[in-house]
C-alpha cells in the first residue's frame, strides 16, 4: 500500500501505526470492517493529496513515537486528554 506520488508516501507502517493508536486510544480492538474503512479513507486521502489528513497522520505517527517514551501513568493521563479531543473532532 505505497503511494509514492505523495510525500510522505502512504505505507503499511503508517496504516499500522494509525490502527494501533486508535485501538490504544479507545481501549478496544477494531473489527476487520473498521480497519478496512480506515484503510480506504487513508488511500482516498493520499490519492486526493488531502494535506490535512496526510499531515494529521504524520503527526499521529510522531505522537506514537513520543508516547512510547512515557511511563504507564503518563500514558493513562494522556489517553484521557487525547481521547476527549479526538472524539470531539471525529
């Protein structure tokens, strides 16, 4: 799933990180249908060169990397803050 015509390219890594983050944030595993819906939305965004979605996905990936360095208590606190903001936007 690489779309090299858009920078950064859409990769399986970006998709996997997005799924992992959403599952962590909501504390529930996604169904196959939900995963497919996200994949299709990401592919469509990259095909349209939707900068808002592409840049948001890159910020999410960067945030996942930063989150990995946090303690469990910090992660729990951040989950509440980020979840409230994300749900309001979604």
